[in-house]
């Protein structure tokens, strides 16, 4: 294992627009685990050094996430209330009309969001859906917002169609490390996810890719997830770190919650290993008090989901967020 003193302060992620691959590791899992093992104060100091080298440490990017097609997903992801495999009270819906999506995007922009993310509960979009989602991309971009979509698995042709529509980012998370992933999801392989990321990169779309912690994984497995993300070549431009929101009816309801400081460590380690990425404090913020959120920002989180709901789970209200930003002296990216 590399000595912690020899790990570079800010490991450089490749920037060429080529397909991501788990190539020769820049970060070994053992080295990432060594970062997790630092004292919290030392880890936060190191993460702040890296963060300030690449970003304004007092600026946040705001994204809003809209579910454009909810429920009825054929996948069996153990954390997801939208899976048709579980009884969670989430009703399946059809794809939203274009005008409703545009109105939601316009409202998000008025509240200060600069990126509008659209998610559909599909294994992958069908041919009949592609023109409709492409039109959503075009109309939202016309408002002056960055666009992001998460529609499940994509093939090369679908990724190219989204690029032609002007999509800025595609979200497709790795969720966890491969050996733990198999305990959570049975209907979609890890390689399926890597293949979709490859299609997205080849099409020229930026990648939003992160994971979920607090699903019962070990620290070593959390370190493995961060290593997987950091070793994608090139690194994701956006890295959402989700803290599991437990939903009754899903297999992960009742799992032991993650220690809050361990979540802060995960944010800090993501910042150190992926210095140029936007590290997004994502799902689970509703369950965090303001002090914990402030620690996450100190650890290097510089993007959040902003609004009242994330797909099907609640999120801190915008007025509350604005008050917190003011108290912390944070400004938002425009």
C-alpha cells in the first residue's frame, strides 16, 4: 500500500473526451481507505486544500431534479421506491407533457437553479420516447439552463440522439463497489452501467456519476466505490454522493443508518480523489441538520439538489436553503 504521505494532494483526472474505463488505477482502494482512516480534522484540512485549489470554496452550484416519469420501473434496485418489485405506495405514471416540464424548469430557474435534471423510471428509454425527451432537452436549454437526464441504460444511438438535442450531462450512477452491488441489484449488471457511461462519453456528453452510501456496506466498500469513480478515465464532471433515504417497502428499509461523520468523510475523500469534479450533496439532505450540511460543504461539496422533492423523496425547501446559505456566507453560482 502506498504511504499516506505519498498520495498526491490532488490526483489529476484525465480530461480527454473518451470512453470511461477502469484502466490502470490512479487510486488503489487501499489508498482511498487510508484517506478514510485519517483523523477527521486532518481529512477536512486536506479536502479544503484540494477544493480551494480548483474552486471558489464559498460558491455552490444549484441543480433541480424533476421526475418526468415516475414509478413502475422493472429494475429491482433495493433502495428504490420506484421499482415495480416493491410495494412502496408509489404509483406508476406516464411521461410528463412537455409544457409541464418547461414550466417546472422555468420555476427552477427563477429560484436560482442553473442546472435542470430530468429523471425517468425506465430500464432504458424506448424508441417512441426518444424524440419526446429530446424535445424536453431542447426546450429547457432554450431557457438558458444546463440540462441533465437520467433515463436508465442507453445504447450508442440513444446517447448520440441526446447529444444532438444538446444534452449537457447524463446521470448514471455506479451505486456501489462491484462486490457489494450484487447484493443490492440483480436485474442490471455493473458492466451494463459502464457500457452506458462509455456510450455517453463517446457521444460527447458530460458524465454525472456517483453512488449511494448507507446501504449496509463496509468502509472498505465505500472506499472501493470512490476508487471506482476516481479511476474512470476521464473522471466524472459531476459526482453525486447520496445518503440512503430509507423507504418502507424496499429491502433496505431498516438498515443501520450511516454514522454522520462517516458521510462527511465520504464527501471529503471524493473531493480529494476527484479534485476537478463538482461533488454534489444529493439524496438524504432532508435528514441532515444544518451543522452536518455545513460540514459537508467544508469537506468539499460544492453542488446540491435544490427544491422540494428529489424524484419521489422530500428535500429541504428552497427558503430554508437560502437562509442557511446566508448564515454560512455561501454564494450560489449564476
